[in-house]
C-alpha cells in the first residue's frame, strides 16, 4: 500500500478543503506517518474520515479536526506547548514538529508508553510525557504559549487559561452531544481572555471531567 500517496490524498481531500491553506500545516500532515500511530488493527483506516478506537473508550480525532486544532493554535518554533490527552501520540508528534517543546499528559500509562515508542521511531525528542489527570488536578505546573485539550468539557475550564502565558492560545471543545463548540481562547498581555467559536463538532469527554449536577454522560 502506498501510504505516502494516501496521506497526500487525505490532505488534499479532507484538510485543504476545510479552509486550512497554510503550506506549513499541509506539508506537516503530508509528512507525519499517521499510520504509524494508529493501533495495528486499524492501520488501513489511518487516513479515513473516521474516529479510530484507541482503547479505554478513547478515539483519535478526525484528521480534519486535528488540522483545525493545529491551525488555531498559531504555533511558532519557540513555543512551549501543553497537550491534555496524549492518546495515540500522532497529534503530539505534529505539535512537537511545530513548536520548541511539548509537555503531553494522559491518565493512561499504556498510551504514554506506546507514544514514547512511536515518537522515538520518528526521532522526535522534544516531548515530555507525563502521567497526570488534568481534569481532576488541573494542568501540570508551568506556563505555556499554547494548550491543546483533546477531550471535551462541559464548559471552559479556567485552570487551563491560568496556565497560559500572556499572548497564549487554548484549543478546547465544550458542550454536550450531539453538537459541541470548538473554541480558541486567547489571553492578552494583561491577562484578560476572550473566546471564539471556530466550528461545531463532537468529541469524547475528557476523562474525569466534572459534569453539571444531574447530567449523565
């Protein structure tokens, strides 16, 4: 199977057509071998427009959602990035290739172990993987230029905004099924923040996220 050709086709048919014209992002997604990050049983679906199961009830984002996330964070080579939810490690790899350093946390140690191996095979060395429950305990110590939250929350969690440096950006999906809002939060130099809804989607809950009283997920 010519995975490089299929990867290019994914970018042209799924990513570019979703108003993602940036050459840097398109080249990145043409280059990173997504098939190396999906579970073996789903290797042939690596570039399909679907959410691939990872175990523990978790799934990879749709490729086009990953593309919009990367686009919305406006990453620069000097940025320090936090990823909440390592998952397959694919998005971790993309973030690491766009930024200076990435801290990626997950509550599942087997996800972290697998991601460490996969990132190593890609010679990606600017990622620190940590076992951490960000929904329960908040983000790990530090301040970040950009934060990507890969599981949904009922509403914006201001603990994540507090972990942003002035000028920082947060990508987060909020709301309830069937329609949620993908949001970018920006923090100004004075510490004030504003949010912008960028598209509608649906995303599995971040594990251990607090739900409103009486709500059943």
